[in-house]
C-alpha cells in the first residue's frame, strides 16, 4: 500500500484578512445556499454549480471560497467587461480598494497586487500564465473558478482540461488508492506530482459555474470513482416572462429590430430594453437608425407643442405625426440608446451601468451576445432577440470564416431570461416559433469550429508531448488535431516527429495566432520587423475605420480615409494609419489619472500635434481600436526585442517596401487568391467586377470596405486575412502581391 503523506499548505500563503467575514445582507437567490456551498468546498475537490444569470454566483462564490479555504482564489470570465465590472462591484460591496484584496487582470490592464486574494481574469490571461514552467499547476491559487462554462468557449474548455490535471496532481491523496492506481496514471500526471512534492503545493479546489440547467458534461468530466464532483443547482428568481414570436419571417432583421425597439419605447410601460444583434456593424446601424427616429419624434413633438398653444390650431395636431399621442406619457427625450460590444472601451461599456440623466426614463441597450450571460442588467423589462450571432469557424482551407448564424434554443432561453428580474417582462423574438423549434438544443462548443494550432503549440510548450491522448473536455477529432500539426509543421514549429522546434518555441512567446507569429519572425529575414509589427497590431484591432450609417457623414469619412489608402491594399493602408497617427497626435496612456485634464494641458502647449481622441474623431477613426493596436504593438515589440529581432531597423528606401510586401506574401502564402479568368480572356479578368479564387478553389469577392474594392485594373494575385460569409463570400485584409511570388511559394498555383 502507498503511504499517504500529509499535504503541505499551498506555496502562496494568504495575506492577513482585512475582508469582512461575511457579505452584506441581500436577497440574492444564492444566499440561502451559502452553508451548502461552504460544506461542498471543504469536502469536494470540484463543485459544479448551475444557476441562472443574476443569482449572485459570480460575486458571491469567490468570496465564499476564499473565506472558507483561506487561500487565494481566481475566477475566470470569457469577457473583459465582466472582469472589470464585477471586480469593481465586489470591491465596492466589501468596502475595499480595487487592486488591493480584490483585483482584475485583463490584457493590457490589471489591478492586482501582492495583497490580492480574490481576482477576476479572462480565460486568455490565466491560460497565458499557465503556459510556462510549473504554471500549469496554478501554484498561485488554492481555488480556480471557471465561470460561464456553459458558453463552451475554446478558452474555458481548455482551462477545464488544464485545471483537472492540476487538481489530480495537487490532490493526489484523494485519487490514489494503491500502487496499481499510481502505475496506471499517465506519465504526465506522475511528473506533475513530483513538482507538487518538490514545491510543497497544497490542494487545488475547482468550481465550474454554468448559467444553464444541464451540468452532466462537466460532472462526468471532473468526477472520478474516488472523488465525485459535487453538483449544486440554485434556482433563479424571476417574474413571469411573456414570449412572443413573429407570424412571418422578417426581410431585414436590423430594420425589424429597430421598429420593435421604437414600438416598445413609444407604447409600452417603463423599463429598460435590451436588443440582441449579431455584430458591431449591425449594432452601429441600429443605434443610428433608432436615434434618428427618436430625434424625428422629438422634433415632431416640439411642433405639436407649438401648435397646441393656440386653440385654433389644436385640430392640426393629428396631421403632424399621423396619430394623436399623449405627450405626457411619451417623452421625446426619454430614452438613452447605448451600443454594447467587445471592441468598445471599458469606459464606454460601463455607460450601461451609469444613472440615467434627469430627462430620460429608459435605457435601450443594443448588444451582441456579450449581454447574454456575462452581465446582470437589473432594470431590463423588454428583450428583443434577432436570433442571430456572429461565429468564427474553421473553413476547409484552415482559414477562419466569420459567419452570421442562428443561435441555439439554450441561448434564446437565456436571452429571454434577461428580462423580468424586478417585475414581469416581455421577450419579443424576431423569428417564428417554427424557426425556434428548428434551433439546436445547445450551442456548438467553440473547439469544434476552431483552428487548434495555437492550442497544440501551447500544449507542446507545456511539455505535453502526447497531444493525441490529452484529456480534452470536448475531445476534437483526430483529423482536426492532425490538421493542426500539419499547420505547425508547415510553419516549421514542429519537426517530422511532431516535436516542438526552437522556432516553434519562439512562436509560442508571441501572444498572437501562429500564422501571425510566423509572419513576425519571418520579417527579420526581410529587414521589415517594425513594419510587420505595426501591421499585425493594426490587424488585431478590429474596426479601425469608422464608417457612419448616414450618407452625408459616410461621404465625409470616405474623404478623410483617402489620405491613408495605399495602392497595394488593406494591410499597407492600416500601416499608413498608424504611422500618420504617430506623427500627428499626442497620446496619453489611458490608465493615467486625470486623462482629460492632461490632454487639455497638452493641447494648450506649443505642440502642433493634436490629442489622440480629437485626431481620431477628425479622421473618422476608432480611438479605442488604435489605442489597442498601440498596446499590442508595444507588447510585441518588447517580446521581439527579447527574441533578438531587429525591431528598430529602418526600412531600406530602395528595396524595403517591396521586401515588406514579399514578406506578407510568404507569411500568408496559404491565404492567397488569384483572379478568375473569364472566358479565357485575360483582359476580361482585370475588370473591377471580376472575382477571385482561393488556392483551394473557393470563389470569393473583395469586400466593399477594402481598399482594393472595384480596383481597375484588378490585381492578378492578392493575399487576404479572413473570409466573411453573408449573402456573398468576401475576403478582407486584401493586399496585392506579384503573381510570380505566388508561383515561387506555391508551384502548383494557377
């Protein structure tokens, strides 16, 4: 029999407790279950907790875990806005300073100190932290909480796999019965246990939280015969929610949703409105259209007020708007329309939580699925659901394809559940009940539609050599794993034996997709590292160009954007935006105190440069996106400098630009499209209305927002960064390259 040695406490001792021993009184649905949760935390290695959004699990469980186990706790979130908003709320609730006992960690921004005992961080940040050395044992924590696990994102699914192996290694006395158990353990777990004993790591508790009812998948995964997972189901607290459907399918779902929001605001009782649309483009269009409607109504009401001042004109009121409205119950300025999506700045996202101005009584929030589970919006009474979301899937060529897809039944139910928290609610589904019945029961796990090259590279970096036998929560098909290995082999990140190479180790240091990492490393050979760093950083920040919905502003924006456009295409154009921004603007770190005052001081100085926000607004560019690109570039610059790349070399004035384009061509050589030959006539093929074919034979069109859209003559060969499927199949990030370069890199291209 194995002699069980008592486990030492975790290597990181908890700082002295200055937090209160209990949470302030509340009527959250989770409160009656506090004792049950504490008991499970003490007795079980893993807890699977299901409860609807708004039950209080995200704000309560980390505190209970810390006070019960006396150990540092981290809670992961799929989105940045949840990390910042929840940590801010919890620190306020407990009356402590954010960044002290309570903190958060998101990309390019963190408020964490040595005193922090409860942290909220994105899946991505915890994964990056576990990538090196013994980090995959999560030594800084005694409890890891994975929130919103029902979303089945690639990050949370992968974290489930990693924390399970760490839990088995750190809690080995609970999993070992005799010598036969040790001999049957995977070599990977045995090696981890050696590290656990050497580092004297204590047990690791795991909590998986889901907003959906079914927890079977997680329970089966985390349970073992000797240590079954505890399952807690906490009922939510909502009022009655009425659900309505359309009788007929709508032709334009954005227009239909705008009309529905306007109808609710005009004719329904008080309460906030939450509308779900698939992406930023649709949301920005809807925000503009709805605000325009409200302004027209305001002007209409002012006109009616003027007319009603005289008795003789009172009969003309109806003719103004087409119907007689009660002006006291239909305030013209009573709504604040707010967009919500991930690329908004934290301060812009936080606007949905700010008090309403005195002239308004309703928020109308138009959001992506970011508001489906990550946030609790107490005052939402009306939900309008388009039934759509944007999903990135893996195309047959291995290139990411962005599609607008119908949601699952579980998502539709989750969206409807966002209303009715304080009184009965109404969910308006902008699709037929017949359509709802055809939806899938649950959303497809992201791992099924993802390129796994980055996941495989991360596993290899961690020392997990037998990736095919790694215990995934959702085991991918063998063909998908082989496809990932093929990609890594093509990029020389692994050798013929599928072992990580020194080049692959370098690639793993760069926090970008493996294709971009390869492009960055290749740029050193072409003497264009600074230019490629700028290009990759700008491509990582979505929606650089602001394109207004109304025609007049759209024309102004297009005129302003002309100065940045490069003849060669989109990637050089983005580089041009960044280099011009550097030359012409004053930029202050957004984390600096008194940001507005600092900009004002700089604006009144003798400098001819313009403050960053003002310059972006003048040029119809997204200040938040450029800010993100700047942060990404700085991070990549520092990493590349440590990798001894020539990050400061100036481009050769004669050959530099050509080398820059050739580097892009080689780095993206599997994302090439050639001009389709029409009726064997080369002259016809250069007309701007023509199409392209990818090397795998997919017929594609240049996206209307591309610099190369309707180019005459059309380039014979282009590289692209992404495929978007709407009514047509489009390519974005389009940049022209020489056809002979394509032939050199792909001899069979034609």
